[in-house]
């Protein structure tokens, strides 16, 4: 893996970020609107429904962490879509750039973007709604890492499907997180779901991440069990996603799809 190739891919996406307002909107506008909207909802629930402050904190914490996961997963897939839309795939993969180098560069640049969104949401939650996530970050970092690795797996899997099936599956870049959200227990504990759905929820690293987050915010300490299960599941999903990407890439290349736009 060559550092200068990683730098080249990162620089290409930074130039895209500077000149494409859609990326700025995704990185800044939507996270800000999201936390503002949920903040007002929590104010309403507090004043009119007598909701406990611990539940309010869990809601806002869930919003912040889910925003990080969604942004990272979406941008991994959208970073590849940018190459597809600009017909740049043949230039990328006709160069000495390896798949591992390309994916590593995407991870770095989109991690920075996701962290910017996370910081903005956290700052607004503190300034406007008196919810301070920063003292908890040390205990939250492991769960944020679990979300990041699962977001990577999801982004790579979606990218591989778009690579093979082209524009027919572009919508997965934005919709896959929405499909996972009800089963990830973002805003409610696992026991809220019907027992029939528990195996599905427990098979998702996101569930373990948000369950661990709620335990920390409830003052019951760090959940090593949830963290370990999250990492184990992440490893499985990343391995499957990488195998899928390799298979779809070879299939697309053998069919000449890297130079086709549809």
C-alpha cells in the first residue's frame, strides 16, 4: 500500500467536497437539522409529558450516534457513486491503484466528514438542549468504533452491488441504514421489540452499540459484553462485505462494466 496513492484519492474527494454543495449539505446541513428537530421533540416531551431526563439523554445520544453511523455508511457508498457518475472508474482501476488503497482512502476521508457531523451535533445538543455528550466520549469511543466498522461493511457491500448492477441499486446508498434502524434499538431498549425480532436485532452490531451507550448513560458502567459482541459481528460483516466486493468487482471487470455507465 503506497501512501501517495492514498493521498491522491483523498485529495480528489476533498476537491469534490469544495466544489459540490451536495456533499456540504450532507456533512453539515442534515446533521444540524436532525439534532435541532429531535431537540425540540425532547423539549416538548419534557414539558408536556413529564418525560424523565435520563430518557431524554438517551434519545439525544441515539440521534448523535446514529447520525455518525448513517453519515459514514452513506458517504462510503456515495464516494464510489461519484466515481461512477463522473465515469472515472476506468481511470481509477486502470491505474496502479489497488482496491485496498482505494477503500482505505475512502475510509479516511469519510471518517473525517462523519466526525465533523458528530462534533456539530454534539455541540448543538450542548449549547441548545443542555445535553453534554463530551464527558462520556471516552466510554462512547469503543461503541462509536463499532458503528464505524459496521458502517464500513454496509458501505462496501452497497458499493459492490452498485459496481455490478449499476444505477438499478443506487438507492441502497441512502436507504440501507433506514432498513436497519428499527432493529438497531437506536431510541429504545432491546426488550421493547417483540421477542421474535430479538435474534435479528442481536445479529446487528448497531444494537449492541446503542445498548452499551444506554448502559453508560444510565450510570451502570461500560458494557464489555456489548462491545465484544459488536466487534465480533463487525469482523464477520466486514469479511463478508470484502468478499462480496471482490466477487462483484471481478464480475464487473469480466463483463466490461467498469467502462459502462449503465
